[in-house]
C-alpha cells in the first residue's frame, strides 16, 4: 500500500507540473492584433486569452458544475483522455481499482470524460472541443464536487483558454 501511495504522489506531482506548464504555455500566446481586437465579439460570450469565444456567463471562481452546464449547452463536447485513469489514479490504477472499485478516483474519468489529469494539490485539467476549437479548463478543489452546483461546490473554475485546433496532417 505504501508503494501505491508513493506512486500516487509522484504521478500527482508530475501532473501538477504538466498542468502548470500548460497554463504557462497558454499565457504565452501573443495578444491579438489591434485590427482583430477592434472586431466586434459574438454577443457577450466569455473570451479566452487568445480571443476565441467560449460559453456566455463563464467566470473564474464559479462552480465547475455550473461552468460545465454552460459549456455543454453551448455545444462544446468533452474530449476524453485515454490516459485519464493513469494520470489521476497512477500507474497502478488497474490492480488498485480492481481491488477497490468504490474508490472515487477509479470512476471519475468515466463520470467526467473531459478530465485529463489532477495534481496532488487539487488542480485538474479538462478539455472540450467545438467547431475546430479546443477549450482547456483548469479547476481547483475537491474533484468529488464535479456535479455540485452553486456556492456549495468545493470545485471551482480557476481559469480557461481556448484555441483553434491545428488541422490534422
């Protein structure tokens, strides 16, 4: 059991590093040109740092469940990460989840298909896509509250960014 805990800590640390690196890379996108900034935005949709419009009403600090409902209603589709269980539970997820199927971390990837990874300090990364765009959302808090709406939720939106996905080669 101690080996599993050690592996989980290592995976969570690696996941945190990946999430933070992703946030840093997203922050490095150049600002839109003045001509692009002068164009009217689509209604009052929330904008990503790259200027890609996302669902109306999204705000930092809102409950993840509320943001998820807005995004899904706006036509965004969860992007499943095949390595979610590995990223969230750890390298030993198969035997651990076989032995403890009631563990919340063993079912979270199927309950929350957009989930990609969570760090050991409560940050998680999720992905959605729509019309050739990809939305990356970072949440903070107790992932078990993924479906709790409003002020009672302990899982909130820390930030997001959206970009046009590169064309397949």
